[in-house]
């Protein structure tokens, strides 16, 4: 098979043997690709500073057949995201979103949506001076949607009645993957109460471009409720906790205990 070219983001890379690396990337046109970069530890010409996580590259490769590794000829740098290397919190966020993409995207079947979302996430971490409180839950929500697990916030998941926004006292059922109307509150197992603002944010996520949705200003309550929704949905699809999750929680516990006043939230 002839050499292919596509834009891609490096998710992770590990040494292999004395001079090679095995690299996993999310590509624009070929879904998730894992390949071997021969001589990557030595070749300054073909792989100079391009195999670190979060790097945006132009990838030249030969796709794999079956379960084999792809063969990576060369990577050219498009953009080096620097923020994760300079700010521990942004590093934790970047690690989380790339690991989440890695576990949620299996292979070739991924469309360009997840690729666009990952780039929007890394660009926001790079350029947004103050991150929105909803950044991580918003990213997770958009990824769930792009992989077919989007929460249903328009119809009751028990009786099917239409649920408009601004109806008050919305109840979300993780096991049913969506809202329940007031009559059906008891039919969804464990549920999460959502404010109207949160329901509006969940609805807006369907029509807002990712780079805008990751930056929307929301109340802390909406950020927390959205996090509860996506965490409950994710736990149904992940077979093990993310490695970056523990790091993120430690970091958050640390900053909570070192900041006074409302800015700490
Ligand atoms: Zn109902």
C-alpha cells in the first residue's frame, strides 16, 4: 500500500527497542493510528520534536493490515502546544482529554469530529487565559456525543413526552441516558437533578461549535451538574478509571486547599 498523508495529533509514544518508538495518533482522515517510527530516537530529520504528546503534526505513513502496526515514515511539525509544558493544571487537562480520546476511540471508524474536538481542546488550553469552569465536562460531553452516547434532553426517557427547556426540576437518569418528565421521576434508578441553565447548556452543546462551547461562561452549579451527568455516562462506557483522573483529582484537591475566597471555586 502506498504512503498516506494526513494531519494528526500525537496521543502517546513509547520507546521500542534500541532506536524505535511506537506512537499512537488521532488522525484527521484515518481515525486512531498506532505505528512504529523506525529510528525515531536517532533521526533528527524525520522525527525532530514531533513525537511528544499533544503535538500537532503532518503524518506520512503506511496503514496497517489487520492488527499490525502502521509504518510511520515521517512526521512534520504543524503546531507545538506549549501551555501543557508550562502549567501543571493545563498539563493535567491535556493529559485527561488525550487519554479520554485514546480510550473512547477504537480505530479507523472514528470520524473527523473527535479530531476536530481534540484540536479545539488543545487550542483552548493554549490560548484561553482563564479557562471556563465547564471546560473538562464540556469536552467530555462533546466526545460522548461524537461517539454516539449523547444524553437525550428533549424527550422523557420513560414515556417519550417532549420536554422543553425552562420547565424546572429536570431530572436526569444515567441508566436511561437522558431526562425524565415530572410524572416519570421514579422510573430511572439513581437520578441527578438539573437546573434549567444546565439543561440549556446540554442542549446548546448540540449546535455550538466545539471551540465556542469549550469556552462558554457558566455558573459553577451548571459546571458541577454537567460534570455529574458526563461522569455518570462515562462510567457506563469505561472499563477502567483513566490514569490521568487521579492526577487531576490530586491537583484539584491541592488547589482547593490553597486558595481562599470565591476565586478558589
Ligand atoms: Zn415521562
